[in-house]
C-alpha cells in the first residue's frame, strides 16, 4: 500500500459525509433522505477499512475489517426499518414528504 | 356568713355575664317569647348585680381588705435576666378600687339592661344586641377585677371591641358604621400607647421590687395583700415616658383632648349603649386606669402636670361644644367628656380617690340623663331639641328624672354631683399653693361649672318646658313601659343620694386605698363651694332666661357671635382636621405606596414575566416538527462541539497552563 496517502482517503470520507449531510438537510422525500443517510454512513465504514489497511499490526487490522463488515449489516437493517417507516407514513398520510409529518411538535 | 368570703369568688360576676352572652348568642334568635333573649340577659345581669353589690358592701365593711386570687396562665422558661422564668397570671383582685367600680358597673348594667327591654322593643337583631351587651359587661367587670396589667389590657381591648359592635348596631346606617370605625380607630391610638407603656414599665420594673421583680410576679398589682409597689430604678425619664404612654391610653378610652372626637359620634348607637358604655362604664375605664397606675406604679412630676392640663382643658372645651348643640344626646355626650375631664384633673392633682368618687356619682346621674333622653327619643322619634318642647305634661316621670340628673350634673346641693365635683375643685384648689402651674386649669374647670349648668338646663327647657311641642310629631308623646320607668326612678334615687353615700359609715372605706394615697377631701372650703354653686345657679338662670317657658332664642344671622357658634358646632374643626389628615394625608401616603407597589414591585415581577415569556415564545418556534430542522440543529451542535474542542480548548488550556 505504499505510495498512497491517508489524507486523500480521509478527504474522500469527509466528502461523502458532506454529501450525506447535504442530502439530509435539503431533501423532503423520505426515500432520498434514507439514501443520504446511507451515503454518510458509508463514509464511516470506509474509515474503518482505511485505518485497518494502514495499521502496522495484523490484529488491529483484522478488527477494523470485521467492524466494517458488521456495519454493512447494520446499515442494511437500518434501511429496512427506514423503509418500514416510509410505508407506514405513506399509509397514514398518502405522501412520503417529511415536511408533512410534524405531529410530534404538538 | 361573712361577706368577705365572697371576695375569692368575684370571678363569678364576669362568668355570669359570659353565660348570658353564650345563651343569648346561641339561642337568642329563637327566643321570641323572651324578647329574643333579653330577659335572659336581664336575669343574668340581676344575679351579677346582687353578687357585685354584696362584694362591694363586704369590702366597705372590711376596710382596706385586699383579696387576690389568681392562676398561672403561662410560664415562660428561664432565660437571660430572668433565672426564675416569667409568669403570666389571670386573676381577680378585690380591693376598694375594684369594689367601687364593681358596684357601678353591675348596678348600672342591670338597670340599662332592664331599660333596654322597653326601649329596644321594636328593633330588629335584639339577640345580637343583648349578647353583645352581656359580653361587654363580662369584659368590663373582668377589667375592673383584673389583678395585673396584661389582663387589664386584654379586657380593655374586649370592651373596645364591644363598643365598636354596639356603636355600629344600626350598621345599615352609613353614619353609624363610620362612627363605629371612628371610635375603634381613635381609641386604638390610645391602646397602642397603653401597650407601649406596659413595655416601658416592664423594662423599668422587670427585675426590681419584691419576689424577683414585677414581671416575674406576673405584673400583679399586689404582693402579700398590700400594693405591689415596684422599687423605682431612678430612671426618671423612662418613668415619665411610661406615665405619658399610660396617659395616652387613658385619653383614648376616656375621650380626653385631643382624642375626644369619637365620643360624640358614638351617639349613633342605641341610647342604652350610650348610657352604659359611653357614659357610665367604659369611658370611665380610662380614669380607672389612671387611678390604678397612680396607686400601684406612681407618676412623676411632669406626668402630673400634663394630666392636670389634659383634664382641665378637656373639661372646659367639651363644655363649650355642648352649649350650642341641637342634638339632645350629643349635648350629654359632650357633658360626659367634660365630666371625665374633672376626674382626670383630680387624679392628676394626686387625688385619685376623689376622681373615683366623681366617677361613682357621675356614672349614676349620667346614665340617668341618657336614659331620660332615650325615653324622650323613644316617644318623640327625634333627637333634635328644637323639634321637642312642652313634653313636661306628657312625660312627667321623664321630665322629673332629667331635671334631677341635670341638677346633679350642674352641682346643686344636695344632689350627687355637687359633693364629688366640689371635692375635686376643693382638692385642686388646695394644691394651688404648692403647684402654681395648676392655676389656669383650675380656672378652666371652675368656668366649666357655669357652662355645665347652662347647657344641661338649656336642653331641659328646650325639651320639656312650654305649652306645646314645636313639632307635630311630638304631639302624641307618652311615657314608656314600666321597664323604662323603673330604671329612671332607681337612678334618680341614686342621683340624689350617691354623693351623700360618702357620709354613710362604710362607704368611705371604698374611697381610701393603701398608704400614701390622699384620702377624700371633704368640701371644707365653704367660700369655694359658694362660688361654684353660685356659678351653677347663674348658668341655670341664664338658661331659663333664654329658653324658659318654651322660648326659642335665635341668634341674628349678622350677629357677631355667629362665627363662634359655627366654630363650636363644628367642634373647633378638629374632626374636620382629623378627617383631612385621614383623607388627604393618609390617602396620599396610601397612593404613594400603591404606586410603588404597582409600578416598582409589580413592575419588576411583570417585567421578568414578560422577558421570560418572550424568550420562551422565541424558543417555542424552534420546535417546528420538521425532521430536517432537527437534523440541522444536530449538525450545528456538532460543529459547535468541534469548534470548542479544536479552537477554544487549546487556547484556554494554554492560558491556564494545563495540559
């Protein structure tokens, strides 16, 4: 892995987080919102992979790679829950626009 | 049985009245047959009168006997300068002073109660009336029998309360309601001074005197059967202050200048109340307080002069105000103030028992005058003297009774007032050599003799003389029922002989008290007596000249005397002045306080309220319910945390040198 710089990888992660946050803050469509969250989460998973690869000792590197695999599974379950909420919202309101779902305020 | 065996049971007298108060107060509204409880109150007053008179006679038969009976009310644990703790006791003290007062209160109380049956017959709220009157008599007899200053003060307040209730008996009438308030507030000025006086005496005598000091003794007036005279601490200024404060209390209760304004207005109450409370008993409590204080605690020189001055001034000024008044009850009310002034004068000059002698005779003839006036008012329905006239033929009993009362008041021998009033004048005259400063007040008191005779006979001639009533309403006037006539007859008897009683063997014992108290002065100075009787005769003659045979003397509108008349009718504008102080001065103060309250205190509170209200209103708007808004708050928070960690924390840590 020589010749490659950590900074470039971290910049990629940062960019992904920024894209995800932008999506979360600007999208009103619940599905797009979920996609944006997934993008941001992938940045975190990528970070595990980088640091495992750059780790000098094999046990720590293995730990990082296994964490990445587990997190991918977590991301999948999270999307499943998110989509369930989307369906429930659609059934209750006939729309998946999050700006319509403000009941928690009152 | 020896009558002295009763002395220890004196507490039964107030208890009898309390019983009547409870029974009438609770059951009275259902006792229509018994005049709404009136007869119950009369019976109780009768029992109490028998007991009171027996105690009085017993005391007269055993000269100087002092019977103290007390129980512990409250014991405060030892503290500070009182290693033995402080005791407060309740008790009865039967001695010549209290026995004399007990006779007055119980006898006049019974007669007024009986008279009320006839006089109040048509009134509503009779149960309330009799209950309150019984409570008053209970408190008054308890006050008279009190064996210590705190107990005295307690019952002093209760009689004031009853006076307030009874002045305001016709509370639907605004003038009665305001008169009741006035009486309560003005006497309250005196009461506060009295209480302060007790505090000063406490400070002075708490540790001195026998048995560990006056306070440790429970403020009781006697010790081992003789007057408990605390050892003076030598602090003359404090003693003077205490005496002045006590004098203030007495002036409030006894309507002395300048706290006299409430008594004429107290005539808004039923006439019976005026006779009992505002002539014979409660207003005399102030004089009794002065007497008790002078016997047991003693006044200093300055106090004496001030008391004499107060008495002299009050005697004269109250008499002048009575001269022009058209209201029969108020004429007698001013006369009461004036006569109380004589008593205060006597006490101040050192003749305590002479003052009480006048209190004794005055109680009877003044109650008589009030009840006779009440009889007239009952028959005619007005208190205005100028609407009466010619009542002598229609109401011979009342006319005679009023005349006897008037003669006694004017001081014509051998009626009661002559003996006691001349005693006062003679006694004070005897001190003029030693105290030249008493001269002006003696002369004022002497001049008041003339005025007294004039105003009371002006009232008599206006009401009773002449052929026909001036007002058709008085055409059908007639005497009241027997319940009203009997008290008149009995009191007339007293008004004739009460003064002579001082010459009956025994009674003088009631007028002598302990060592060092000057005994009764008998009118030895014939010349002085001649002068005072001459003045009284001249007053009566002038009254006859102006008002006799139903004549009505009207003052020219342009007469030079008109401004004087207006001044007197307006009571020297003193009430107006007090009202002004009350309405303007106090109201301005109240408005100022109101301003501070509304704008400063409430302003601060409301300011905080508005500020936080606005703030939370803003904060509320953050709560939109939009997911993306919450997400942006989270992001903003994150950025803030990072900013703190990366930018601020290193800077701060570098400054404080941490690491």
